[in-house]
C-alpha cells in the first residue's frame, strides 16, 4: 500500500515508479495506491473515487471501475479531469 508515492517526484521518476508498480502487478502482487496524480490514475486497473468533497462532505464512493468507467461519471471530479487525458491516450509505463 502506497500513500501518494508521486509527491515531490520529477515526471521521469513518476514513469520509473509506474514501471516498478507494473512489474509488481505482473508478478501476481496486488498494489494499492492512494493518489491524486492523474498519470498514475489513468494507468490503474481499478479506481475507487472517494468524495464528493473533502472532510465531513466526503468519504463516499462517488465512482469505481476502470479509469474509463470513472471518466464517464459526471459526479466524479476525478472523472472530469481524467476524461480528456484518456481521450488522448492511456499510456502505461513500460521498460524502455
């Protein structure tokens, strides 16, 4: 379980992190990531979007599913920002 692992990382380091996470998944591991970075979210197998707001106005599941599923949920702030990114591509980091 990783809590916002991309905080403070350079874009290239985020790509390296995604490669490592994908390797873990490819070898049969389950990886749980709490993250706001859309580059990470768009590469996820499954997303659970909590909200609709923060604090006492949050804590509910607003959307869940693949990134494409979440992008279709109008009540999801994450989905609203994710949709344009998915329209261009859903690039998954791989070893160069």
